[in-house]
C-alpha cells in the first residue's frame, strides 16, 4: 500500500507479485475476479456450495417459529391423547368430549394419516414420535424454555 492506496501492494511487497506466478488482488471483488479467471466454473460451483453451508439463508421470523411450535405441540399432544385413552382411563364427560374435539381439530389441520405416523406399534413410529418431540423441544428452546421441556 503506497500512500494509503490499497489498489497496489505495499512497495516492500510489490516484488512478490510478478503477474505470471503471483498476482495482487485487494478486497473481495478483486479476489473473486482472480479466482474466477483461474478456476472458472469449478470456482463458481464451490462458491455456491460454501454460501449454502455458511448460512446465507434468512432466519425464521418469530411468527414462523411460534407457528411451528404450535404444530409440534399439537402433534405430540395428539399422540399422547391416544396413548392416554388407550390406557382405558376414565375421564369426566366434558374432558373426554374436549379431548375428542381437539383431536378432530388436529386431524383437520394436519391430516389424520400424518398424525397417525407416530402412533403405530413399530420401530419407525417410535422414531417418528421421538423426531417430532425433538422438534418441539428445539422450538421451545429457541423461544426461551429449558431443553427437553415437552409438557403438553
């Protein structure tokens, strides 16, 4: 950098950049041009992958997070309500009626088949229930709850 002009290398380093074996570039735009000239499409492909992996995505809004938390709360609650009912526990009529109405709302919102994926007797269903429980715990953590808070 001569007299504060960064477009050229410092005079003490200028000899290192001969233009054939090495080249001076300043700032991202200059480096981008050098890499594009040297590596072409391979550089562009790598750049696209790195931008994807480094989080160039926009973060979710609070409204999106709260909506997702409600969805996974509903799904976990639905599975638990089926398990609770399967235990043949006696419930007062009004509580039982409310539970059935809430199940129907969940089925209308998410589809019965989607909700039943986590209820069946096999290994895959147990994994699915764990997966939706993990999503609920994560979303709640993002919203400020402690880890593993799964009350429904």
